[in-house]
């Protein structure tokens, strides 16, 4: 059983992530770049598994969904139509001395700059979108925005998908991709950053059926987190109050996770109505209606949007699986990630009992057989006990050990379970089947 998130010191997670190669501070050799992070060899596998599980669940296992991978840079009119050019802003005050900016709502009752004691300007609206320029001339004609959500790439392709796939409502389009926001208060490790990855669905429905689909998606998405191992008591649903609803939403529910610093949003599931398609119809003068051949009507579909973050989900899986077991002394402590086998970065570790000249070639042979089926790691450095601990700490669900019984007696190996630490013997010929059984 993993620890309750409230008992976890986030510094331990950050330190494990760096030590074992899950997540490094970005541009580390230059002292890092505020709130940007790089996924290391294990982190990239973990996050990729999270995204693959999402894609499997919302695209491959459904008949009513297709995928898309749209460009990050989009025509600037997109952001005028979506409302982001005007409305995606935070009111900020700026210190007249050191020019640091603060969110106005965080400075209530504070008269002077907390950094240098300078006076504040009046609050002004700052757009959270990051900008860049296309081509050699840096003028306003060539300015484009880095997308702050992947959603708009889906909306502008609505007709392309309908025409090319002959889809009928209800159906959805899923997309995973980077988004950028010039967040004023990034923090909590990879929870809030300025460059992040979203996993978004725009699900198009007949107006009038939207509320029913909203509920179905809320249930489906909640179940996905539970199926991948998040403990139900650490998840909850919170409905947005009227004043926190985004400009495009009729209603919205957040799936929240109980992070070590408190309940925070993992994923938002909004009813965006026909807002976006209507806006794009107006701004592009292209027809965004759908012809319903059952009712013989043209209409603009309503949209349910389950929108999650790949980085936040990955962090929640790390936190929810983190455990420290036994041992008063630090040396006896077993740190374990009880990750679901479907997202664990390494599924099987192959370990010879020692670096013995007979054991090593046999263990290498076993390794080359099973790496065809699972992501594997071979390790023969240091004692077997330390190697088990190293694998526990990165969440490897099973370890296969080749010992003297293997080579001298019966060609059997041990399979050690990460969570129970129980060991069972299996003949090498049956190993792949036994591992499939355990890991499924
Ligand atoms: N298209 C709707 C949309 O973008 P959002 O609630 O602003 O809605 C959706 O973002 C999800 O994207 C969030 O639930 C979160 O998981 C992720 N996300 C948003 N801002 C983020 C940030 N600064 N850092 C990391 N993840 C972020």
C-alpha cells in the first residue's frame, strides 16, 4: 500500500526523479530555467506509457473517436475567434522599481513589492499566450502565438475530419500535444509549468444531448485514473462556480487529485456548447454546420471537452504510487513505486544472482528472449539485495533472477513480485507466458 499523499514530502519525489532519471531541471548545467523540466530516460518511458494508455482508451478502444496531430503554430485569427487574444489574461500589478509582476488577486492588502518595497502600478491585463515571429522580420505582421491549448487545432479541422472520415454524430477527436502559457505563478514541480503537454478530446454531439454526454465523459475519465491505479479516495469531482467558468463554457467539472499540497485539478471536463465552431464560422466565413441525415437539418454541434495534462497525470501516478516501507534506519528503508504494470517504465528486470562466469551468459540469454516482449533492464552490478531495491524504487513490477539452480539443476528462474516480494520458480520455457500473466 502506498503512502497517503499528505504524508509525502514533495522534495523526496523531486529528488528521486532526478537521482533515478525521471525528471531533470531543464538546462541544468546553466542553473535551470524557471519551472521548465526535462524528462529523463525513465520519465520519458513513464509519460509515454501514460499517453499510450490514454490513446488506447479514448481512440483505439472506441468506435466513436479518431485522432489528430495539429501544428503548434496557428493562424493568428484562430486566437481572435477563440477569444484567447482578448480574454486569456490575468490582471497583474507591476513594481515600479524592480518591474516584477504579481497577480493582483495574490496581492490583496499588500501595499508594497515583497521583493524591494517599491510601489505598484495599477493592475493591467497581461496576455498569458507566448508569442514568436514567423520568417525573418520581427514585426506585428509576422507575429504568431504559441498555442495555449491544443483544442483549437481540433476545432479548425472539424470539417476536414467529417469530410475525410464520413463521421456521424456523436463522435470525437483526440489530440496529444504541447501547449504554452506564460504562467505568472508556475510551480509544484511539473504541476504548473509554462510548457506542458495536454491530452484533449473534443466530442461533438447533437444539441440537447450534451448534458447526458457530459456526465458519461466525466464517469469514463474518472474510471481511467482508477483503472491505472490511482486510489479512489485521492480523487474527487468539483463543479466550477459561475465566476470561474471559462468564457466558452456552459458548465465544467474538474477531476481533482489530492496532491501533497492539497486538492488540485488533474483534468477539466467542460461543456463548450457550439461556442468555438460558431466563432470559427464567423471569423473564417467557412461553413461549420453538420448535416444530420436522420433529422435532415443543418446545425452546429455542441462540444464536450475532457481536457487533461500529461505532466499532471504523470505526477499524480508518481505521487500515488510512492511508498517508504519498514526500517528505522535509512539503510533498511525500502522506497517503492507501486506503479500499475501498464505504465511502469521498466516491466521486467533480469538479474543474475551474482557476476559469476556461468550465471551471466545465462542471464543475458534470458534477457534477450524476454526483451522482445517487455521493456526490460539487465543489471548485474552490486549485491542482489541492492539491485532489488533499485528496481523497487523505479517501480519495476517483476524481477527475474538466474541462480545456480537454473544452470546446475532444472533451467528454472525465480520471479520476484515488487509489491509482495514473494518469489516463485518458473521453467524458462514458460517464463514469457508467466510474465504476461503477471503483467496483464
Ligand atoms: N482546452 C481547455 C483547457 O485548456 P485548462 O483547464 O486550462 O483547459 C486543461 O487545461 C488541462 O491542461 C489541465 O487540467 C491541466 O491538466 C493541464 N494544464 C493546464 N495548464 C497547465 C500548466 N501550466 N502546466 C501543466 N499542465 C497544465
